[in-house]
């Protein structure tokens, strides 16, 4: 099964790391949102099991963790707004604005 993670609005030259069930699956510096499409990056992660623990961290900033059920919500939008990270599990990939 595949979980798609999309880094959306609010990133400005941040170093972002993502872990799934404790395993680092993404670690990039200089992540910035393209304001024309409200997206900074996206990537797919192969996952097993009915539920996974998703953790997203901004270096020098917040970390957020949440259980996600990929069969029900195979897309997760991550937003960095007013210094807080928000994970939004969704049943379908949202359109780019």
C-alpha cells in the first residue's frame, strides 16, 4: 500500500524530516512552498499494516505525530502555519490551487 505525503503551504527554506513508524523516509533542506501551486514537495511511501505512525518535523521548529490509516486516507497534506505543523489525512489527493 502507498501513502502519499504532500508538503503544502507555509514552508520557507525549512529543513523537513518525515518518519513512518520510526523509520526516516524523507529529510531535505531548503523546502519552500511554491505559492503558485501551494505545494513545496510530495512523495510516496510504501507502508504495511492498517495503521502507521506519521511524524513530521521542521528543524528548529515543531514536530507533529499522528496515526494514519492508509486504506482510508492514502493522502496526507502537511501545512506549516503560524509556527505549527498540521497533518490532514484525506481520502483523495486535493487539487493543486
